[in-house]
């Protein structure tokens, strides 16, 4: 065992960061997170957080990107491409050109019931005009076959094209099928959220002002989760707190999935591994949707989950909750009963976004440092 008697441990408990010559200063924000102080022999090991003012971006590989339509944003074009919009923020109808058969089917259906088309058909009667539903359908089919370009002369054609664009967009056939719409609450600072899920203020919340789009690594993760998320999703009981205990995860299956099994897990990965086992073992009670539509639901759930994780980090970065972990060593240059701590050296790791992540790393580093020193002085 190492000797802790050179300094009274009671005195160590009374040490405050403000009394030490710290290599990196603390602020009110970083001091919210409690320091970690240990005595090893005659050395004082102090772990604490310091603000990091040089973390340039909160986005890393796998986190995706946030595009914004704010006036001063430089990502307008990227957001428009992701949402299948043109440069005027309207549906980009040029994207439906590869779906002519679907346009034809929808246009013929709308034409025969359109008052605008019926008036035209009556003013330009063809052979054996009966002005019945079958007649209008026959005239619409003939017009499409003989003079398809003229369909744009009808006002309702634009509505048909927008409807088709909307269907293709919802099916993920145009734009980025995994893009997630975002809201932004701005009042002295920004706070981003999934559309409809965050702060909703009539004056300070801009709905649909941005979108999250996955990068290639995030897309791979979405595909990995999609099959399971077709039948349910993983939820949690909220953030860790001293009063509520640690964060727990559980699986919420859809009502048409044939299982009542459920458990709680300490980590998301454990919950997902169990979910995969259950999905592979059971089958849904009835398949109301095709496999592809199921997978589309799974992809959207997975994309939303990844977007929420990215926004949590992004909001912390916007709020300045970025820290460095500092492990400082001090030597006692005073007496056993009245120690005076002189700074010796320090180790730092920077770029932690969010205090919880930084505290987890700080606890680990302090423990490793104490164990290594304990072996030397034993």
C-alpha cells in the first residue's frame, strides 16, 4: 500500500480549486462540474474541466451535417438539394421527369374530374361527345397521346406535378430520403430540434428552417438499424440525474409486432442487440405494409435518432459547453498539518463537447493516474 500519511487527508478534503495555481483557468460554466482530487503519497492529483475556446466544429464522421435556410447561411444550395427544392425554395419539378408513367396515370385521373378540363372538352368536342366520365377519360388519354406538351396549358397540371413531387419526396425517390427537418429557437442564442419536438414559440421559433442530412458513415448506420426499426424503436428515460439515477434504455415495439417482451438496459448498444434477437425470433402479427415501406419507416426512425444525437452535441457546442480535461499534479512544499501545494505538471485532453462526456473521461484519467502513482510509491 502507498503511504498517505505525509499529508493529513482531512486537509486534502478542504482543498479548493481557487486556492491552487491551476495551469488552466476555470469559469463559472466549467466549475459546475465537480473536480476530482486525490492524494497519493505527497502528491495531489487534481482533475477538473476547463473551457475549450478552440473547438472549430461539432461535426465529425458519422454525425451528418446541419443545413440552414437562415439568411446568412452558406448552405442554402445543399439544403435545397437535400429537400428536392429549386433555388427559389419551391418544389423542383424537373426531378419528376424520370417518372413519366406515374405522371401520366395521375394526370389522367385528375383530368377526367377537373372542371377546367371538362369545359375544354365540351368546347372542343370530338367524335360522339357524350360528356360522360368515360368521355372525359377518353379525351384526356387522346390528348396525352397526341399532344402531351399541351397539358401544361391547364392550371391543374401544376397541381398534379406538385402532388407527384410530394409522393416521390415522401418515398425517398428524390432528394435525400434520410433528411430530417429541423426547427430553430433563437433568443440570445440558438437551440435546434427535430421539427415539432423542441421549443415552440410563435416569435422565436423558426419551423422547418433547417435539415439534418447523413454523411456516408451515418447512412451505413441508418441501414444497419433500419430492419429492426421497421418494427419499433429504442427509447430512454431521459438524461442521467442525481435524483433520477442513471440513464436507461428500452425497446418500444409497434402494436402489430407479435411480442410483449421488454427489458431495460444500461446502454443503447445492449438494447439494440437484444432488439435484433427479438426481431429475428418473432414475426409481425400481420403485414399491413410492404417490406420496402417497412424499411422506409425504419430508415426514418433511425435517421431521426441519429439527428437527435447530432443536435444534442451541436446545441452544446453553440452554447459553449466545450471543455478540456486537465489532470494537474501538485507537490506539498509545506508541512504535514499545513500543506502548501506547488504546481508540478499537467496533462490535458481538449475538444470534449458536453460536460457528461468530459466528466466520464476525467474520471477515467484521474483513476489511471492515481493507480500508476500508487504503484510507484507502494
